[in-house]
């Protein structure tokens, strides 16, 4: 029995040995990175609900490479690059995650499920209490989503790819996935992975950005509420219905996302407890599990290795950084033009990573002034951030294809 | 590159205008619902 025959018994190792050195190194790197992500998820540094399935999927898919019938290396997880319908049909019967990828992921259904879940968790009363302030802060916190677009074009990305990369700045995973699925199918795997990896960084990086840009004296500024506006569930439901209809009318391309978000809000405000329990529980957590799993499995070295990945990593970081800065600048504008009674830290909550950025803002304030509460105002900006992200998704997905015709 | 900058400013302006439109719509919906609720349930 020759060495080759022995190796063919262990095809994971055989494909590792026989692959080009770049792929071999990348596969080993991804296996280790996957394990590290599981560790970071367990430690709570990154979001465990996503990172544990994603990390495990990443390690497993890069380890479990075998020689397929056609003599090429591949896996029995899924093939994201298949285009031929006949081949896809046979893969649906072979690759165990292919049905979920084809029928739920590549058409954005998982992103819509996550959005329904987010809608159920949102209390739009915070937005209804101060709509102009909340929306202003949220649009300022989209600075990265807008400013990275020309930077990416200058670096050689096409308009479609640049728009998808820029969307990382909105810090809203489903929106990034949806935009890249619509505009740049070739890059949506690395863009999706980079976006979800970076969402965890808002926990770790934004507190330092706040400390750097806002002095302790301003961070400790108490918010004086003139009067607390009571918003009834009927008003919230009416907003969800009208808001959904108007936004779908304006941006039909992003209508599935708008509909999913406002369906969650409407179900919550209509008091449909069975639906709330289902959407906020099994549906949201089931979709999150498969989202993490599919994202991890998509990180197969041969699929994700692209010369553009390093650029994506840098641009994603720049986008999130600019969005954070934009949010704080928005907070400062309200502070200066609003009689110096507004805590500028609230601006960063406009970055629509619900509810992470609102919590980060409150935590940064509590460190210097434990009795100051900014969370209600921050949550208003935070929820508005989801709406402005959806608006920008709609704009990019609608306008960019017309520009390149 | 110039056209990319033009697109960027156009997108930023449109996003800002739509955000303010949504904020105005929120206010409108809020006061409309308030109005009809007030008619239905007069203060004692």
C-alpha cells in the first residue's frame, strides 16, 4: 500500500497535502480562526449566538474537504457558486445544507426572518416620542455607509460592489446580506462574513471612540426630559402600517425587508401573543442559528480567498469607524444647536446595531455619571438607525443598477 | 471618480430627505391617531 493510497483513506488530509500551498495555509488558518471565534463567543467578546455556530462551521468545512466524483476537491456541506440548474438539483440531494442555502439564504429569507424577530423586539414608542431628533441622529450615523462608497470606487470596486461594502457601515447584518445578495453575488460571501465579524467589534471598539471624541464632562451631562410622551399601542400599530406601506411604495426592491421589520412591530403592537412568542423565539433563534452556520460554512478557503478580501476588511473597518464618528458629530450638532443640554454620546446609538450601540452609549455615560440615564433617547436613535439603514438599502438597491446601465 | 462623488452626494441628500419625510410621517400618524382617539373617548 503506497503513501498515496493511505492518504486517500483520509481525504481531508490528502486534499490538504495535495492542494496549492495558498489553499493549504488558508484552510489551516480558517480551522484555527473558527476555533478562535467559538472561544471569543464563549467568552462573550463576540456575539455567541452567531459566533459559536459560525466558528464551528468554519472549522468543520475547511477540515472536511474530500475528492468528489469529478476528481475536484469539495465538501458535502454546500456549494454557493453553483449556477447550472441540473447540477443544483443533484446538489440539493447530496449537500446537506444546500436546501437551506438555496431556499432560505440566497433569496434573503433568513435575513427577513431575523428582521421579523428584530421587529418584535423593537418598541417604536421611543421613536414616536422624538421622531425628528431620532431620525437626525440616525442619518448622521450613516456617514460610513455613504462615505465609503466613493472610497471603494476609487480603490477599483465596481459601483455594485462598492455599495455592498459601504453598507457594512450601517452595522446591520441582514441589510448588508440583502444588499450584497442583490448587487454583488460574487462578493456576498466575504462581505457577509466581514460584516458579521465586525458587528462584534462595535461592543469592543465604540467605547474607546466615545472616550476619544467626547470629554468626561460632556459624557456626564444629564438629559432633562421636558415631558414624557405617552405613546399607545394603537399609535405604534398605525405607524407600523403607514410606515411599511409608504416605504414599500418608495422602494419596492427593499419591500421584503421593510415588510418583515414592520410585520414584527405590527404583531407586537396588535397584542398577538402567540405570534410574538413564535417570531421572537423559535423563528428568530432558528434563523440566527442557520445564519451563523451558513456564514461559517461559506468560509471555505477555496470560496472565500479573493484578492479583494483584505480591502474588504479595511473598508469594513473604515465604514464602521466613520459611522460611529458621524453619530457622535450628530450628537454634538444637537448639543450645540439645542442649548447645550443634550448628551452627545447618544449620537453613537444612531448606528443601527440594535440594541448594542444604545447599551454601549449608556455604559459609557454610566462610567462617569452612574445616575445619568440616556437609554430611552438612545433607543429612539437606535431604532431609527434600523429605519435609515433600510432607507439606504432601498436607495442603493434601487439606484445603483440604473447607474451602470 | 467624479461621478462616484456626485452619486454619493445624491444618495446622502436623498437619504436625509427621506429620513425627515419618515419623521414627519411619524408625527402625522401620531397626531391623526390622537385626534381620532380623542373623538372616540372624550375626556370626562
